[in-house]
C-alpha cells in the first residue's frame, strides 16, 4: 500500500514551482528582463536569478538542503516583495481588492492551491 507523504508533497510542490519558474524564464527571457525592469533592477540579474531558482528547486527535493532552500526562498521572496512594495506601493494598494475575487487565471489558481496545501499541512499536524 502506498503511504501518503504529506511532507514530501510539499517538497515536490515547492520544487515544481521553482522548476517551472526557471523553465518559464528561460523560454520567455524577455518576460524575465521585463520583471527585472519593473523592479528597477538590471536585466543581467535575470540569469543569476534563474540559476538561484534552479538551486532552490533542487534544494527542495533534497532532505539535506530542504531547510537551507526554505530559508533562502523566504529571504529571496521577502526581498522581492519588499522591492515591489517600495517601487509600486500606490498601485499595489489601489489593486488590493483583486485579492478577494477569484479570477480563473494562473496566479489565482496557484494562490488557491497554496491555500489548499497549507490547510492540508495544518490538518496533518493535528
């Protein structure tokens, strides 16, 4: 009988998100450059970012590096949020209402999937 590995599911999900981000940035490099410009960063940063995200994806699959990958992802994503808020606070604030309306697009689906996984994680700890 297959055992449902809740922690492994989270590892695979996080790894998949970063592998997909890497693949998307490589295939659509201009979108990666535009992302850097939107954050007021130099476009050359896109390539080290791709390598970093690949390392995170691999780290999430490794029991040895999962904790380090998690800490690095927290710092990385927290920094991206801080930079985005610094440069775009007014427009982000004026668009906050979209958080509470489900739109059938990739961002909302991924966000809802994250909520489902968090709920599963919470339920599995009780």
